[in-house]
């Protein structure tokens, strides 16, 4: 099983009121016959590729036609009252209709209107590719604040980068869709929601992305929170623990749950790598240390493509245990 936890930075709004970073969903409705649609798709892609400025953007392209029409296209357009395309919908509540040179700036404006809004919900994603090559998605949800909207739904979406098969910036095309009623509305409530999709043998994990959205279908259709990950995200090791000894520290960790091949691990002490060669086990003993000095450790996993981010950090102080 592959596990990936999306961690949102939690901020304090008041003594007893918590919220978390809102992820902004940008949806563009498009068709192959639409002359202004390439500009709209391109504007969304330009924002998505500028991760430093738009790090909380989650893009979705809803395709009306072509070789890979999006499931639920008609229902989604009806939800927003789409009457002309290209139609851009932001966070469920803001729209911009049309293409052309002004599209990018209008999309940016709507993203900026939403990204500083706090969210009342956290979503942790978990997925597994089972023996039938199906994609099993789990969303672990926690309510940090109460919500007052009704007719709320949780949506499971898989998007794919179709550039090779369908040129024209179809980079985040909706390929799978499911929705379920979302009854949570009070602070402190939690719930686990799951859905299983069939996959295609030709899908490249690096081009495939899971998206989960929690949204109201009443009023302004606001999206309360969303989460996203690629199937090929480089998952870090988890559960790192450290045990002190005499001039040494024993480390142990859990291997990342991923369908990708892990070549080995690197251990970092005080942000400096300590191993000369990749470690092929989920444990390591760091020796030659000074008793009474606190050392900070984290571990990374190394894949064909690159090195993962760090695991959790542990601080361990070796000591000379008295004889007894």
C-alpha cells in the first residue's frame, strides 16, 4: 500500500478556533471545437507550473468531447450554470468566462481572492494499487471548525496529463469521478471516505493525480477544502525513531508505502548526510558520537528519479550508561 499524508500548516485564529491552509481548485471547462479554449487551458497550466507563486493551486480540466471526454462533465456544468466555454470556476464560488490575453490575469486574480482564506477541514490522502490494478483511495477527514453549509459532498477525481495523446494543454484532464454525501459539519468530527477506480494500463504514474474535494452544492458552491497528489510522488520514510547508546545512536524507520522501487536510504545528522553508500535496510547505527550532545536526525528514500523529502525528525542524546 502506498501512503501519503498531506500535511496542512495549522494556524491559530483564536484561543479555541483552528483552521488550516485552503487549497484552491481551478476548474476549466473546455472542448476540442472551442477556439478560445487553448488560451484558457494554457493560462491554468502556466499558473500550475509556477509552483512558487501558486503552490496551493489544484487544476482540473473538464473536457466536453474528444477521445477522452471527462466523466460528470454535464453534471458539473449544470452545477455552476455554465452556458459558454471556456468557463473557469475557482474554489467553486468564483468564475471567469472566456479566453484571450486577459485570461491569465483574471485567473490569478481569482486565485488570490481565495488562497488567503482559511479552511475548516484537513484531508489526509491514502491510496493503494491493488492486485487487480485498481486505484483504492482513502480520505481521512477532520473538522477543525464547524461549517454551516448544507448539501455537502466529497468528490474523488483522477486527472491525467494527456499532452502526448491529445495536444493542446490538456494537462490535468478529469478521467475518473465519484461523489459521496459528506455529513460532517461540527468541530472535532472525523470521518474516513473511500472509493476504488479502475485504471488504464497505459497510464503513467508520473502523469496521474488524485484529487479529493469537499464542497457544498447549495448557494455559491464553495469548496471548503481539497487535497491532491501524484501517484509517483516520492514518498519519504515514516516513523523514524532513535535510541541513545554509548557514543552512538541506533535509528529505525518504516519503508515508504509506494509502488515505486526504493533504491535505498540516506541518513542525515544535523542536516549533513552521514552514510557514504545507500543504506539498503530500514535501520542504521551512527557511531563515534559525543555523549551528552543532542543530535538531530532524519532519513530520506532514494528513487530512480530523485530523493524524497525528509522523514520526521528525531533528536537523540547518546550517553554512557552506568554499569549495574
